[in-house]
């Protein structure tokens, strides 16, 4: 074995997610002990996408784990948008349902935006409703999408200082990168409790040389592009914190087997970074844990609304 | 007079705003010629703030100039929030009103957010309704606040290239800086027609040294802080474009007279920048012009809705 002067601390997303789930389990137990019914999450899965099947199954398992009851509504790929909206409307009005999510992507004949907006804000545990997006961007309490919320929670629990630090967000997707950029730069005194970092948003049209320059100035790099190997050792400041949100399935040319990789050249970057998340086992488990967090939040809020 | 090797081109916001107003005047004329009534803007002014009085008067003059009829509703500072919301509700339903704005700030006993959200999205010419904010942040067609829209229009009409360029936005206010950062970095192929720049958001907690570093890498600096003299010559890359959104009234210690200044040390920075906006006469007139643009857009949209 080579002598290695310094290696990044690996931020164990699986362990942090397990900790959050254990806390939730306790809190849900206490909630039920005061006479409330079990929180309930309904997932809607349209069509037979394999990846979507897997994601939904992981969410349902996590729900069971923390004491949230759940149901998956499976709809054929031929379901019309109108039928889906009707089902959402029924769930919106159903007092036994706290959280609703439609697993994306929906089939091409549906307007994804219309579907996301159809879920009432209070039950919108994915935080994709335009009204929740607006509230988040105005630093107001809202449902924050689970992956961005997971990234922020990961930074907090790993003790990464962000106040006045330089951060780079690579990617500009509306469900992941944009909320991360918003929560990273905004004012910590407001309702979202944001992170007060200086934030640079890089994306597909950022020239590679400029991306490297911004990354090399960053105390925190958060990448969410789905481009394997995008973030290399040369781009990372010694000691920086690197959060890898990317997940891509690739085939190993030697073994022919497939595996999941992130945007970061993990083996190289860990030699210079101070902190790094692995893929898998980094942000992924956090997403599922924060979705449970959101569902429990929805249940608590609805219990208050129904009582008053 | 000293010999000067190069001086920034001054982006004449007053001239560009006049051009936009001339175009609007023509378009409004054509709109009326096809049988539509005059577009109508109602401004609500609560209390006796001098600056607010001036701003509203400028808006009303601009409206008259382009052929938009307008009215200012003056309410005493003692008006209750409930009364104000009632008035807004009446205006929302009034088919002779296309645009509604409440001049901010409202008195302390009112919830500004509640007031902004009370204006229906279609008539929300300031773009402060949370639903319009959400749509803008998702790159969807919406009412975009007049100052950010004015900054973007200024860059477009001055022919400043932003695609893949480095931009810095200094400030993180929700009505000005945040929308600018959103429109500067987002995807030009979407409905907002955004600018595809790499964007760094700096703010009060960005250390001065880091602010200087980010600014010196920028092809475009947009500052909106209200801190006079914040952006100095040393921070600006030769040839960069500097857009000054700041407006602060200061007293000249020599003459005792007051004058308006921006965030940029204009006399110094113009010696290195390629393009620069003056204060006054830069972004200010654009705000008023874009408010008229938004009012006319509202009138056209409502005419379509009422027809169908």
C-alpha cells in the first residue's frame, strides 16, 4: 500500500440517512402516541419504467421503516392526463392521505408541469408545485424537493461551514440544481434557514476552462449533471468539500457489468478533497430520507389544519 | 484634459427606455385601432412616503406618454390591511383594469407578502405574486419584475453577449437581484428566453476579497446593493460590462447638495470597463419602461381571455 499524506473524509450519506430515519421513527411514534393516525404517503406510478419501479419501491420501504403507511397506485402507460388529474384530485381531498407524489417522468402525452401543479401544496411532498417553488425562492417555509433538502442536511450534519464560503453548483435543473443554488446562497435568517454562501451556477454552456477555474476557487462543489468523470482532481482545491448528486449507470468495459457512478472522479478527487460523498451511498439515501421527512411534515401540518 | 487610451461606452438607459416607449406607443395605438379600449394601470399608494410619491408620479407620466390610462389610488397610512385587500379584490374583478401595483413599501402593520399575493397573476405587473415568482424560476412565461426585465432588455439592446460568459450579480434581494440571477443563468431555449451565462451570486456575506476576485473574472457585473462606491476600478476586468442597479441619495460634503449615486465608482470604473450604465439615466428609466411593457402585456392577455 502506498503512503498517502491525506485522504478526504468520506461523508457517509447512508449512515446520516439512517440517523435521520431513526429520528423520524421516534417522532412518528410519538405523534401516533398522542392520538394521531399513521402518516400516509401515496405514490403514483404511470407506466412500467424499470428505474421508476426501483425508486418507488425504495421510497415505500423507507416509509414502512419509519412508520409511515404507504400505497403505490400503478396506472397503465395509456392513462390519459385527465384520468391522472382526477385521481390526484381525489387524493387531494382524501383526509387519510398526507403526502402525494407522482414518480417522474410521466409518459410523453402528459404535461409534467400540469401534473406537478395538480397536487395541493400541503400534500406536495416532492415540492414541485409552482407555488411551493415560488415560496422556496422567496425564502419562505415550503415543501423543499427531497434531493436539494438532502444535500443541505448532509452539509449541516457533516459540519461543513458554508457561511461566506465559495460554493459552485454544477447544473441548472429545476428540480435539483436550482433549489440547491437557491438554498446555498440565500439568507440564513429567513424561513428556509439557507446557507449564506457565495454561489456560482455553472452549466452546459460554461466553458470547461471556466468551470475548472470556478471549481478551483470553491470551498464546496455540488455537482448534479449526470456526466461521469466531469469533476477531476485538478479542479478541486485541497481540502474542499465535494458533494456528488450525479447518478449514472455505466457498463464496465472490462467486466461487462453495469455500475452506478457520479459526476466526480472519486478515486482521484478523494486524494485532494477534504470531504467527499460516494456514489452510491452519498446523496441518494438522503433523498429518500428527506422525502419521509417531508411526508411527516405534511402529516403534522394537516393534523393542525384539520383540528382548527 | 488628460489623454485617455480607452473609455467605456456608456449604455444610455434613458435613450433605450425612450426607444422602448416609442415602440410601445405605436403598439398601443395599433391595439386600440383594432377596437380595444385603452390599457389601464391602477397604482395604489398607501401613506405619504416622498420617494414613493415620486416613483408613482414617474410611472403615471410614462403611462400617459405611451397611451396607457392610469389612476393612482391614494390611501391614508392608517388604512388596515383588510381594507387594502378589499380594494385589490375589487380591482382584480374590474374588467376595466389591466394592471395593478401597490407601491412598496407598505406601512409596517401590513404583511407585504400577503398584499403582493393578493393581486391576481394576470394583473400583477410588478411580478411579485408568489405564483409569478415560481413560474419565472421554472423558466415559464410570467410577469417578470420591471427592474430585472429592464436589466435584461438593456443587455440585449446594447448587444452585450452573455452566452457562456461569466457574470456576477451583487446582491440577493428577492425583487431585483434574485430574478436577475435567475434570468442571467437560465436556459435561453425556455419561455423566459434567459441569458445562458455562468452566474456568481455575491452578497453581504461574501468577503470583500472574494467579491473582488469574482468581479475581476466577470465579463458582466450587475450590482444592486445600495452601497455607494462598492465596485471599484481594481475589481473590473478591462472591457467588462458594468450594470449599476443601485440608487442611493447622498449629500455632497462640499456643496451640501444631495445627488443620486449607484454602487459603482463611475468615474474610475469607466476607465477600464468596456460598457457601463450611469446613475441616474441607466437602469432607472428602464424600470419604468418595462412596467409599461408589462401593463400592455397584461392588457393584451386579458383581451384574449375576455374574448374567449
